[in-house]
C-alpha cells in the first residue's frame, strides 16, 4: 500500500511532536515492565532454589529386618527401575551403623560396641536405600509403589517438607502470574489514558482529516504505529534497566553465598515478554483511545 | 469504485449525476439539535451543476447547519438530502469518507493542521486517496500557484496571515478537483481586501464548472458578486433569488 509508508512516517513524527507524552508513556511502561521483569526473575530464582532443595530431598527406604543382603539388593534394583526415581543408593548395614552413630553423636559410639552383631557389623539393622525423586508431585504414588516391593518394610519420608516445597512453588508461580496480569492491565489503562490526552489535543486534527475524506483506518494507523513504537522503545529500555538492577541485586546476594540464575539464561524470555507486552499495550492502547473520536462525525468535536 | 480524472479513487455514484439533476437537493429538511428550536425548518432547495450560490442570514439563522447537513456532519430529523448523487439518508457510515472526497470544504477558521506545513496540509487530501508522491508534488505545486502561495509551501499555518491561511484552505479544497465546493463564511476571519480575492478565486473555480455554495453575512460581497442568494431566517428559506444565477 502506497500510503502505508507515509502513515508509518507520521507515526514516528507523532512520537517526536508529542515528546512530553511519549516520555510519560515510556516512563510508565518501563516502570511496569521492570516490575514484571522482577516478578519473572524472582519466580525463576525461587524455582531454581526449590529445584536444588528438591534434588537434596531424599527419602530413606528400609527393608524388613529378616531380609538377606541378596533380597535387599533385589528390592533395590526394583526401586531403581521405578520411573519417578531420580537416583538411589544402597546403604549396607555397616554404613547404617556409621550413619546412626553419626546422627546420635560420638558419645553413643561405645554403646554400639556392646551390641551383639554376630559376624556382620550392624546385622541387627535393616538394609537401607537413599532414594530421590524426579517429580515431587508424584510423591505419594511413588512411595506406595516402593512399599509394594517385596521385602520393603517402610519408607522414612519427609512428606511435609515435600508438600511445602510444592506449595511454595505453586504460590510463587501463581502470584507471579497474577501480578504480571494486573500490571499488564495497569499499563494498558495508563497508556490508553496517556494517548487519550494527546488525542484530546489532536481531536481538531482528526475532525479536519475526516472532513477531507480520510477513512478511520487512515487516521488510526499513525496512532497505532506511535503506540507500537512507544512499546518497543519501552521494551528496550526495560531490558537494560532490568539487567542493571538484577546485576546489582545478584552481586549483593551472591556475596552472601546464595547462587542466582544468571541473567543471560533468561535474557530471551525477558526480552520476549517485554516486546510482546510493549507492542500489545501500544497497539491496544492507541486503538482504545482513538476509537471514541473516530465514531464521531465532526460536529461533536467542535468547541467553537 | 473507479479512477477519476486525477487517478483518484472516488465512488462511482459521484459521476452518475444525470444532466439536469441537482448537485444538492434538500427535500423537506428539518433539523433540531435540542427539543423545540428548529435550526432548519422545512427547507426545500435545489442547487444545480455549475451554480454559484450565496447563503445569507443573521447569526443563528441556520447557515452552518445547512453546510453541515450537506457534508453529512449532521443528519436531518426529517426530510431527504441528495448531494453529488448520494442519498445521504441511506448512506452507510463507512461511505462517508468517500462521499467527502467528492467535495471541497472551506471553513471560517481555516482548519489547517498546525503541525503540518502548507505543502503537507494541502497534500493531505491527496494522501488520503492514495495518490503517488509524484502526483502529489505536481498537483500541490499547481494548486498552490493557483492561490498564489507557491513560495510559502514550507511555511507553517501560524506563520501565515488569515488571508494566506484561507488560501491554503482553498487549495486543499481544490486539490481533488471536486465537483462541489462548500464554504462556511470563508471570509469571516480575513481582511476585506483579501475577502474579495478569495471570492474572486471561488468565482474563477466556478467558471471552470465547479458548483460553489458559499455562506456569508457580508452584504457588500453579495451585492458586488451578483449571484443566486438563498436567505435563511430562523431556519427557514425566506428568499431565494434565482435571477442572480441567470446573470
Ligand atoms: N451543535 C449544536 N447543538 C445545539 N444547538 C446548535 C448546535 N449548532 C447550532 N445550534 C443552534 O442552531 C441554530 C442555528 O445555528 P447555525 O446553523 O450555526 O447558525 P448560523 O451558522 O447561521 O449562525 C442556532 O440557534 C444555534 O444555537
Ligand atoms: Mg455559522
């Protein structure tokens, strides 16, 4: 379309000739985007932390007391084959005694010396397995699957901790989504109103354009281009601002020996979200704010 | 749709005016803005192709309402209006822009876009119809020299006198070679000497076949340019001096 280039140029010109409003819009959008970026980064980091915690979250599985080592090892191999088991480690009776002493403290060491072991140290203990899971949401099913295996007696699970982790993760994710949603709507409303203010000063212009036979589409396009442009500029500034802020915060946190997700690994998510957000708010904002004026046929514009 | 003389897209109906059919026809038109007072009251008028018509009357007589109804900025409460072969009562909203391209409109307050220079203000009407850049340059230069503003193309409206601004308005109205020009008190904000020049320009355009409807309350102008005069009073046509049109 021949006039499209002209309309795009007009959109660019609008950004400049309404620079005060442009700066205000960009300021608002950047503020909102940085908050959204913070929400994303927070959620990504919480997720990573929970993942680490989850990986460390092992359950102890014990065989029945009378199980022989061969039976225990057979049960162990069955545990390993369960699909949701991430890793499993066989704990011999000797290791069991060691960790028991370790857990109870050295002063009890002598106590265990008196226990009649027969020829095998710790033979009064069951065999154990240290097992970690891939997906904690399937925790209960996996535990009962393990319990069904022959010669398995009981599982020492940390059900509450696991449930807590899953809960926190869900909470962080849904809170993040709600916050992002609310901020998005806020941005939309503010942008629509900002453009509306410029529209107010430009309604004479719109009425003139209508009087010389411009279609609504023709009048609207530069405004939409203007909105999209403001969105894109905001997205770029927001990415830089988010990067800067995150680097500062990450340095502080890392110095307290807590590891954080590197920004570069989420760079594209952040840029993507900002761009989509900027373009959509700019587009919808300008369409909303100009709509009212396009429906009028001119005379309603007049204040003279 | 088809391409007009200037390679400009105008709706086909605009060209289907049959010989002798009026360019503007008001048929029992009444317009009331609010309850009670009629801005226009049972107006019946026919204006034919090639006519030059003055519309006169006191302030509040309904002259601007007459113009707004012609350009379909307002719609009548009762009666029918036909302009350039369009039946305005039956026109869909999305046809309005195409209808407006078939006429040139001149306003008392010029209505130039302040952020555009003279060239762009005049060119806007051509851009709206999708003319090429070459076409735009050629036509705008031609029309600007016609209103004697060839040297002010880069000036902004605020840098021009009232008379110059109105000539820009006139150039914009002419740029699409419309069959009809309507002007609502085009000399209202212009000094007397310039007023004469503007009406001269309108008569010159009219000589080339364009129908002109001009609202004014300057009696001296009307007397000097001996044309058809429609007089409105309280929304009614109280005099229609057709003889003027015969010359
Ligand atoms: N938009 C409007 N809303 C309400 N009343 C209006 C409006 N425009 C015009 N009028 C009224 O209609 C009458 C005719 O107005 P107008 O056509 O502007 O007269 P003129 O142009 O001859 O001065 C006047 O009484 C005026 O107050
Ligand atoms: Mg008036």
